[in-house]
């Protein structure tokens, strides 16, 4: 994959003159990120470990005798600890997606691509694969030397060990993904016989395979060429967005010097041109050339530069988080927090707050059960022994809580109308659906020919204050 982007030669003829070859794409060179230590690296480790503990650990948690987070596609309901989401609750999924979108817009406007640098799955898995690579093959210099060396038994052993561990971890991520849709404990029990269905097998290897492909081979290519976020992030940036910047006024002109030397006496800036900021960059850019769309905001260059500044006894911050306006001296950096009140941030935050508040309020006011009325179209109307007219309905009661509930069904809308269910009380177990046949009878003097609007009232016996009404119609003759 190191040559995934090949040079495509195009011959250009110039009126019989010499033929020139123009390259449309630059051949990819493998990047060997150098290990770095510092505050931002520690923060990145925290996010990598935290996100993976969350992703890999959630399927193992139990709640009321079931998997705490479980997406039951067969039963058409999602379990999120004590909350059960049904197909009728699709609006909450839409609200969640809108919250994620506007949350990302808001955060990008405030602080750039911090999501990419710390929490994006591509970044997280690439970082884990780099840890494995460094653990097996060694530091940056050793990895470069190993790749340049001819194949040998020692090199094959190291490469095989590295890829075996990486592939095993990738398959683990795929196994965990399926564990959100099929109880993960049953998946573990099926390992000895590999008793998985075709879709379970497909998604294990599909997700695991792409994790292996993207995080082991493609790495920065995904961020640079495949991720749409890198392309449209500039729309959300402005001159007050917090970004990683090189202080050109302080650092230029660059030049090497001995430790302890006064750069001003040599006519130099603080940058010693060591290129360590480039060596630690996971996407291989030089931050000293200005903000580039490839930058994922991981701040590895800040940690590296601060370490060099410490060794040279220079002030930290030659590369730092700042804004374009602050870097140009339009306001002091201590005033950066005050720039959060600008219209774009306020608008994004307001929309996010409205959506979030509406979703939470709707969830808090949601009835603990749902009702669906279906008319039995096989027999629209019939006459009873008493001479009354009867329509038949199927009433589906969905218990959205974790406790069993009992209900009573009545009908309203016509004088003397009465509803007769199969049972006087309908019991619906926790997070289950119960379908009940209900016969509704009405006096023919009121139920004349045509359709008459009626209402079904479903009342909880456990809590009489809980009552749901659903509209329907009664067919007379």
C-alpha cells in the first residue's frame, strides 16, 4: 500500500519538440511518525484508551438480566440501559444525528479539528496500530532501517508478529461490532464451533478487514483523500478558530545553533530547523508552512517543539494552539475565550441546545406505553344476536418500560358504544408487545350507514392517570 498513489505519466508533445512527462499524482511515501511525549500526547492516549474501553466494554454490561446496550434488529427495538427505543421512536434517532452534526459544527468553529486528532475512529485505530508497530519493531529509526533491509528470517518474524497482532485486534473490533446486534455472550459461546450466521460472519470480517486496511496500510491517506470532513472544514473555520499554528514572527529565520547561543546575535529566530515537528506528524506535513487541510489537530508537533524549546532554554509556544487574529496581534491570546460569543458559534450552539432540549423533554414526557389500532378488514361489520352492529379491531399495546403493566380498553364516540376485549385486563410484559382482538358494538340507530369517528381509550391499571387515546372509525349499515 506504500505505493497506493502511483504516478500517472502523460506525454505532452510540443510541435515536434521533445516529449515531456507530467505526473498527476505524487507517489505515496510511507510515513514513520516519531514517538513523542507531552501533555497533548497524554491527552490523546487518554482518549484512545477511553473510546476503546467504551466501545469494547459496553456489550459486556448487563441490565435487568439482558445486555445493557443491544440493538435487536429481529425484535425491532434498541436497548440503551433502562431505555427501550422502538421503530415509532425514530424521531429520537434523527434528533441524535442532528445533535452530533451541530455538535461537530460548533466544536469545529471553536477549536478546529480536535475531533480528528483525538476521537475519530481512524485516528484512534491508527494510533493503536502505531503502538503495536513500535512495540514489535522499535522506534522510528529502527522501523525505517528494517523496511530498507532485504528480507531475512528476522525481518519476516518481526513483520509476521506485527501483522498477526494487528489483524487479531482488527477482528476483535469486528467481533465487538456484531456483539451490539447479536448478544456477545452467545457469540463467545459459538467460537469453538464457529456457529455464526452468514450476516454475522460477513460483518465481523468486513468491519475487521477495513479496520486493518485503513489503520495499518492507508492511515493518513484516509484523512487526506477519503474523509469529506477535511474538505469542508474550511467552511466552519474563521479567523477566531483555535488552530495549531507556527509563530513565524518568532521562529524565522530558521537555523541550527549551539545550545545556549543567543539567536538574536546570530540573526536567527527561535526555530533551530530540527524538523522534529515534521517527524512526529502522523500525516507528514510541515506545520511551519501554515495551516493545511491535512492537519488533524493532534498537537504532536506542539509537544515535540516544546520539548526542543525546553532543551534550548527558550520559551515554549513556538508552535501552539492559537487563532489567526491572535497570531497577527489583533488581540492578546488571553482574550481568545471572549471570542466565543461571535455569531457563528452562538447560532450553532443555539440550534444544538434547541434540538437537545426538545429531544430530552420529549423523552421525559413520553408515555410508558404505545398503542396501535388496526381494523380487521376481513369482517367490516356484522350484526350481533342482540341486533347491535359489531366491528372488529386488533389493538397492539407496546410496553416501553422495564416492568410488566396491565391495561383496560374502552371505546367512546357513539352513544352506548361498548368494547369487548378477549380479557377484561390485558397484561403486557416488560418491553413486549401484546396484540388483542377487540369487538366494538354500537346501537344501529346511531351507527347509521357510513363511517363514524370513534376513540379507543387504553388505561393503565397500575397507574390510572396514564391513559392513551387513539382515533379510529366505526362502519355502520
